[in-house]
C-alpha cells in the first residue's frame, strides 16, 4: 500500500517518486497547501476506493497516517 500512496503523492504534487520518503509531508513541497491537501484527499479516495471522514482529513499528512486510515476504512 505504501508504494501506491507514494505514487499518488508524486502525481498530485508533481515530484519525483524517489523524493518521497517517510518524512514527506506538507513542508516538503510548496504546493501542499489547503487546496493541494484537498487534491491529495480526492486522489487517495479515488485510488483506494475509500471515503475519509471529514474529521480525519486534516490528520492525513504522512504516509503512515494515510496508510493507517486507509487500512482502517478497508477493515470495516
């Protein structure tokens, strides 16, 4: 799942896949602002066929947080 998340991050933020590591987050790229974050959320929802709760969206700022949230949604 981590590789798929990285691929979505790379596409949404137009960065090289190799530039994305465990520390990749909002401070890593200029265009990870509120609009960029919403583009990321929509791309993740489409890629993984999930729907994030509004309360969780603001916390999805790391690969681990995203993976944990997706895994939790898929388990239900």
